[in-house]
C-alpha cells in the first residue's frame, strides 16, 4: 500500500509539474505575442487595418433602377417582417396539430428541462462575455488605440450578437419540442407523409426566423448606424454571435453525450431499457438530444449566416473604391 501511495504521489507530482511548466510556457508565449504586437503598432505609425476600420459610403448617393441604395435596403426590412410572419404561422400550425395528452405531457417535461439547461447556459455566456470583453478592451482600446465610443460600439454589438444566437436557440428548441410530440402521434396513423411534413415545417419555421433576425440586425447597421461606426458594429456583432454559437454548440454536444451515457449506464447496471419510463435518465437523454441537435445547430446557423454576411460586406467595401 505504501508503494502504491508513493507511486500515486509521484505521478501527481509529475502531472502537476507538467501543468505548471505548460502554464509558464503559455504565459511566456502570450507575453511575446503582446510585446511583438505592441512594438509593431508603435513602429508603423499607421492605424492597423481590419473590419473594425471599415467605413460605409453614403448609400443615398448610389442609384439602382431609379432608386437610391438607402431606399432599396429599406425594402429588406419588409422582407424580414414577411419572414417573421411566415415563421410564426408555421409555429402556430405546429402547435395546433393533434397529439395524445401523455405525449404532450412528456413533451412539456422535456421543454421544462430544456429551459433549465438554457438558463444555465445563459449565465455561462454572461461570464464568458465578461472575459471576452476584457480582451476587446485590451486589443482595441490599448493596442489599436480606438476611441472610447468605437470600443463601446464593439462591446454593445457583441452583446447583441450573443443575444441573437441565444434567442434563436430558445426559439428552435421550443419549436422542436412541439414537433417531436406531434410527429410521434402522427406515426400512429401509419402514413409516411406526416412524418416527413411535420419536421420539414419545424425546420422551415426555425430557418425563416433565424434568417429574418440576422438580416434585420445587419440592415439596422447598414441603414441607421453612421458609416464611420459601421465597422465596429459589424466586428462586435460577429464576435458576439461567434462566441454564443461556439459555447452553445460545444456545451450542447457535451451535454448530450453525458446524458446518453448516463441513460446507458442505468440500462446496463439495473437492466432497464434506455427508453423505459422507469429509467430516470430518459428525460435527461431527450433534453440532451435537443441540446445537441437543436440548440447547437440553430445558434451555429445564425452565426454562419452572420459572419458570412459581414465578410461579404467587407469584401465589397474593399473592392469598390
């Protein structure tokens, strides 16, 4: 026993020493990068170029088919409203579909568990944003010497981006918990078409709502934010939605695997089937499936559409003199 204890202590000491060396190495690399960056900024005498330095031209000076650019983009808001209406109509139709009371009860139980999960995720995102905000202040404020207003715009729109990813994740998981029970009930009829139609309608509702929210936010920046501050708004928005999507995607995948393993362990140890109502891991497993296959992809789709739009606008501004 003493020999095993000494081996364990030596192993822990080696692991702890390795972690300490790795931590020192990370701090050394970070210090070198920051010192090199600060030296580069100090030596050039010119502000570093990037998305945050982009400036929008005056859209009223551009005409297309007899209409200036500002008025043309205003019609985009109208299409966003059409997308909102379409998504809500699909949502109401899904909610009105028939389902057995026991299926509705299970669906509601899964939804309540999903709400608990998303609430905890929201608190985690808030803490994560505080960490990212400190990096934004360090990089844009101290290294690039942006004004306080521009840094505040980046921080504000990073919060807006996180709220966008988080909000569409809430909407997506609400629609999916409706569609799950309605699809299960439709399967009792023995006809394949409803099993295809209901999930497609759920996906159409989530997709249209996602695109409409994203497009509306980008149009607000293009139309109502002064051109000199559009760059900080776009980069902050991209940072926020990427941060939210990454956290929701990764955490959702981890949660669904842990819940699935827990349900499988109950099956192995107590000889209870994975989907048996006596298995206490069933609801957690169903919640994990929604977290991994609904929350993550929905937020990821919002982020992908957003950063692609920001990149497209950046390329256009760089290409057009």
